[in-house]
């Protein structure tokens, strides 16, 4: 392929993007530290060493790449805007700028009549401001950082007024905060959406299980979800992504509430943890789809279908530096290591995403039976 892709960041999402790109002879240049996850599996001289927070390094990457994309939304969008004069940036810097501030993201969705949790920005991180928001939203509520949030870092559940101090302390006095109405959801769903130059397509609906605000498991198809709700989730996810600019895959997280209404929780303008299962379970993976979308290569809805029910389990860092290796070995022992992915991140830190496993089977019940001993093994390691 004649076009070269540049990526801000070179972690596990970049690494899996490179795996898809390698099969198509697409060169992907990563801007990150030497030896990062993505660089380990891509041997060419197009990489840039440095930080994706550094303007000069981004300029260098842009000069070498026909299309620049991101594997993380917490980037400086002024720099992205600058390079968009000389190279194609996908999705648009406007999309990244709107999405990276969770409150602005929600305001934007509201303008397009996309249902999201009611949100109120705090003019200052004070008890008075929080009390004002609580008066409108009720308690409990979720206090959130507007920017730089991931894996639940940046969220604090506020159950009563007694939590106000702890919440404000935990989220840092200097951060911009907003309060979000509590969603008493029965389930969390997610859909990977693909925005091409002229269409909005979607992968199947996934059920996500979070533990301590970190994604632990995904099930596709979502268990016990009716055809009607599934279609509603698909339509809502597509409608949400349709109101952003540019091309690429987007991860759309949703709450299915007790009354069967759906709300958008948040959107990621990039490949997403809830889409890892697509590597084994769909004809094209979310990474294949991202590349095809940003490079204007052919892609159709039928390439995004589910071939078999699947479960994805995240391998998080545990009590010991090699707990992720132990988990991978256990998967080899239990079921021959089908669907094991390790990210090459070196030593584990507790809760850090070190790898994942995807199981597929003719029925969801079989997939559940296969993965359960590994879930138990990893739960024991946490004790
Ligand atoms: P990610 O790693 O997905 O980017 P994040 O740090 O951006 O996570 P959120 O997606 O905002 O965090 O929230 C993490 C989890 O916290 C959600 O998946 C959900 O389980 C819970 N949560 C978030 N907002 C609410 C809410 N308004 N009401 C109830 N629970 C919520
Ligand atoms: Mg997030
Ligand atoms: Mg989230």
C-alpha cells in the first residue's frame, strides 16, 4: 500500500493496529518512547522517538505520514490542528478536542438530540458548587474530571453530602470537574462504530462488565438483550458518532437503564477495549476497520458481523510483577491459549492492562464454560 500512517502513542491499541497494518503492507509510524508496545513489532525507520505531548515530535511524525491518527484522546489538539495543514488528520482534531473534554462531549451530543446522562459543570471545585449540582441532579451522583480520565481514574461516586470533601480531594483541586446524574443501569453495553468517508457502520452490541470502574469482561452478543434493544443500541451508537467529524472507529459506551431506555456514557475516538473481541469474532477487526476507514479502503457492514459468540477477558496486573504471564500460561494449560494477547509492557502494576484473552464458541454457554476457570484463577490472584 502506498500510504503511510502515523500514530500519536504506541501502546497496546497501536500494537494491535500494527498487526492489522502488517497484513496489508501498510507502514505505521509510531510516536512514543523507544521499545513501546507498538514499536516492538514494527521494524522500520519511520518511527519518531519522543512524547506525543511534544509539538516538534508531532511535526516530525506528520512530515513522514500521509494520515495521522491517535490511539489516545488525551493529546494536545492545538498541535493536531497545526499539522492538519500539512497532512490528513483522522478523525478530525475537532472531534478529538470535543471528545477529550467529557462535559463538552455531552453538550455536543445534546445539541444533536443524542440521549446522555444529565451533566452540570462545576464553576470551581468547591463544596458550594457541588451542593448546587446535587440540588439539581439529586444524590447519588458521579463527580467526574472533565479531562484526562481513563479506567475510572477521574470518577468519584458521591452518595451523600458526607462524601463531598473526599470527592473534591480525590479528584484534585486544580482539575475542571463536572457532576453527572447517577444512572441506575441494569447493564452496560458498548458498540464499536466505523465512520468511513461516506457511511456510518457498526460492529455488534457488546455487554461490558466493569470492576472498580475498569473493564473486566465483554460478551458479544450482549446476554439477555432483546432484538429491539439491540437495534436501539446500534441506532443510538451510530447516531452519536455521526455527529462528529472525520473518519475512523469509535468506541461508544452506553447504559441500559432499568426502564429499558439507553443513555450514552462516553465515546472514544479510536479503537477501544470493548472492541478487542472483533479480532477473533468478526471477519474484520476494529483495527482492520480503523485502517480501512482512514485510508478510504473498501469496507462493508457484512464484514463487521459476529461469526460466533465471544467473551473477552482483560488480563490486568495483579499482586506480582509477572501475574499476567501466569494468567497467559494458565490459558495455555486450560484451553491451549486460544485468543491470548500479551502487550509487551514489561513488569505489571496492579490494575494495569497487560493483555487480554478472547474465547469464541458455537454458543455463549460454551464460551462461558471455557473461560470460567481462567476468571477464577485471576480472581484468586487478586485476593
Ligand atoms: P474508560 O476507561 O472507559 O475511559 P473512564 O475513566 O472514562 O473509563 P467512565 O466511562 O466515565 O470512566 O466510567 C467508568 C464506569 O463508572 C462506567 O463504565 C460505569 O460503570 C460507572 N459510571 C460512570 N458514570 C456513571 C453514572 N453517571 N452513573 C452510574 N455509574 C457510572
Ligand atoms: Mg473514558
Ligand atoms: Mg468509560
